[in-house]
């Protein structure tokens, strides 16, 4: 549930995109010029939101461990759960995309 795990998922999607003949830069680079509403743009935005949730939860946990009096334990735990659920959702979406890709590639013409 860390940035390396998200990067691993991005690398897997990049390899699948290159196998499909797409430019991998459109899927994995958040700074790439994407048209609003395009699949690649929405995918990149979703991954960025998941990453933001992960980073926010991690920074809140660290701040709580340092003794920040402005954070309550329940707020930290809720944010960590949100980040965990978002990551699991992203993982399941990736798994479904891989499964659909394999189904399409196994179709006989």
C-alpha cells in the first residue's frame, strides 16, 4: 500500500499497453496531455487520487506518532482505511483490465 506498490501496478499496465500497441506514455505519465474524459486520462487521474490518499494517510500516521496534538487517532485510522480501500479498488480494476485484455487476445478471428 505504498508508492512502490502503485509504481508496480503502473509498470504492469505499461507493459500491457505496449503489448497492445499503444504508447505507454499516455497511460503512465500524469503530466502527459490527456483529453478530459479519455480512458487514459481518467485512469491516470484515478491512480493519482489513490497515490494522494496513500501519501496523506502515511503523513498523518507519522505526525500522530510524533505526537501532533491536532490529530485524533480515529481520524488517522479512518484515513488509513480509506487509502487501503482505494488501493484495493485500484488493484481489482487492474486485475479486471488484465483479465479483459487476455480474453480479447485469446479470441479467435
